């Protein structure tokens, strides 16, 4: 027994409610478009349809989704195939409305158009439909074209359905009830589309803002210009490798698409605090560098010592001294000055470790004297120069290293002050933990392994490995894969990095995936994993 009109109306209302709930819950734009089309065709028993969206300039409609069940056509949406058709122009070359197109007419007039038979319809041009039919042995007959409008009556797109079918599968006209239902559906779809496009645009704006911060940091320090891009890449490679393991301590570690986005954002922002780090500290490529490299001042003093030695030589000769003996003394003195100058230039460069004997030599040279331009006798190196040239590792003093280290505290403060939505609330923890150590000796909070998330531990390995392999640092040469993995292995054994993640990093060849993407060939050597400290093949 067929349903009564009231029962049909109630059924349609329930159907629309379910569709509206589904539309409001879908966050992926591609799947949302598919849901709109599927709901519309199922509700009206249509054979197919096309979903158009308004272009940025508002003068055309793009083909976002094309579907036809009989012809097994599916472009756009979740099909994986682009609907590469020319946009539907709303205006002709003379600027007048393209009224002969039923889709353009519906878009421009903001009204629905229902056509029972395209071949007999008056006022619209269906030449394109006829050509399509001829090429595909199809018969385009009934059409229902409905504009999708925002709450401000702005055109979002157009939904066009083709060939409604009855219970026997025969093509029939779309009914007035079909039109009313699709208009209601189009209104809900427009809201859902508008909301999702707004979310997508806000997210794009947010990522652009993140990139803006990273560009500012890169422009500020060309010596770490790629760090903010490479660390997120390596972070995601290692995180995805950890997700893929099915046994061991990390077998239960999983990430949703939202979790991955959260971690990616944390990776992109992990060094945002460097935006307040002084340039002369961040870019300190030598031990004596401030706003300029003060080794030039030391070189100038060496020239004064050479000048004074030559003057003393000439004075002694004028006083009747033995010329040969004086010249021999002068040559020895100049050779010593040259050797000391070369030593100080080398000491100024910095490196892995400065020998204790070299540090003592710096102090001895510092106590020597020279005569300044005003005639005053002064120590050859002042207290600050001596302290800097005696730095054992790298180029930073303890105070300067604290300034550099403070960037992570600044990063945490900056990120914790942002109003993160619930699905992004762990960004400060992920980004702020990449300088912590598994043994609790890291900074800024001295967290231990069990107090840290897997994501934060992932980022710690990514940050260190990128720094080891980076070829844009002024204070060190880029290391090969073997050298970098050996250092990272020792750090694993000493409680610096997570051993389980380090195992995955090596076992799953994450380091090699990163290397092929970012490192030059000369750094990608053949790694003997059996010799990596802290790793058991």
C-alpha cells in the first residue's frame, strides 16, 4: 500500500534531518561534496548530477563533482579523478548574462529550474547535452537545477540533477516535491560548504601565519634558514614510522589525522621563540663575533707588535748593535707573533672540543702586553676576549648559551598564550619538549622520559639529527649520516634521547628517507648500522 502524502512528507523531513546532521558533521571538503551529491541523487532517485562551485572572481562556475550511475562516470569528490572541464561562464564576452545556459540562469537569478525534457524545452541551449548523449549513447531528459546560496544570498554553487527515475527505472520528470526537497537540501549544503570553506581558509591563514614567523626567523638568521622547514618534515617521518610498528613498546602508539596536524603545527612552531633571540648571539659563527668578528682587533694588535719589533730592531742598529744578531732576533720574534696569531685565529673558529693545553695558551697570550695608540700598555687580550677564546665547545659562552636556550621558554610562553582549540591543545607541550632529556637533565623544565609525550620525544630526535646534518651552520661542518647516527647513538646511551624511538629511527631507515630528500650526495654515506652505539640490529 503506497504511503499517504502526509507519510511521504514526514519521511522526507526525517531524511532531510539525517542529511543535515551528516552535512554538519563532515569536516573534509572533498567528502562533503560527495555527501551532498549522494544525498541529492538518492533522495530523488536521480541517475546523476553535477555540483558546481562559484569561482573566486564570481564570474564562472567550476565543475567540482560529476556523477552518472548509468554511464559509470565519477569525477571529483572522492573519485580521485579531477573534473577537468572548462568553467561554466556566467557572462558572455559582451558582458551580458549567459541566459541560454540553465546552470548560469539558475546562478544569476537565484532561482531553481525544473525541466521535464531537455530536447523539447524552450529558452535554454542544450546543444552540449545532445552532443554528450550522442557520444555516450545516452538520453539526457529531466533536469533539476538549484542554486546554493549563503545566508547573505551569495552564490556558493549550483546543484544540477539529471534523469529522475521511477520504481521501474524509467526516466521521469522531477516532481514539485523533489524540487522543494532539493532546495531545502541545497540550503543546508550551502551552509555546510560555506562553513567548511571558512574553516579551510582560516586554517590556510593560520599556516600562512606560521610560515610568516618561520620566514622572519630564517631571514633573521641565514645560518639556520632551513631548520624550521626540515625539523617538521623529519618529525612527521619518524612519527609515521612509529605509528606503523606493530610490536614493541610503541605498538599501541597511534595518531589520527587531527593528531598529525597537531604535531605538524608543533613542529613548525618549535623554534618560534627564536624571533626574540638577539641576532649577534644566534648568528655567532666565531668565538669573538658580536656585531662584527673581533678577531680583526686581535689581528691589528699583532700588526702593532710586528711594527714595534721592527722599530726596536732599527733603534738597536742605530745604537751600534750587531745587525746580523738583531735581524735573527727580529725574525724569531716575527715568527712567534705569526704563530700566536694563527693559533688565535684557529681558536676563534670553535669546534667539537678545545684542548686544555690550548685554553692555557690563550690565557698565557692574554697576559702578554702591547702598546696602545695612546701610549698605554695593556694586556694583549682583555677579560671578555680571553673568556670567549677559551670556550671549549662551539662558539657560545655560558651566558650566550643561556640566551639561546631561553628561546624554548619563550616558545612555550608564546604558544601557551594562544587560545588553542581542544584538538590542538597539546601543541605547546610537543613544541616545548624538544630540548628535554630522557634522564631529566634537559631544559627548560627538566622533564624525564615518563613525563613526556611520544610526540615531544619524536621532536627531540628530529631537532638533534637535523642540526647534526645541517650544512648551513657557521661553527661546524655538516656531518655524514654515519657521523650523525654515531653521535645520536651516544646520546641515546647517555639518556639524552628516547631509545625506543631511536631504534625505529634506525631500523625503519627514517634517517635515509630524510637524507634523500634534504642532504647532498656527499653526506649520504653507507651506514653500517651494526656499529651505531646504542643500537642492536
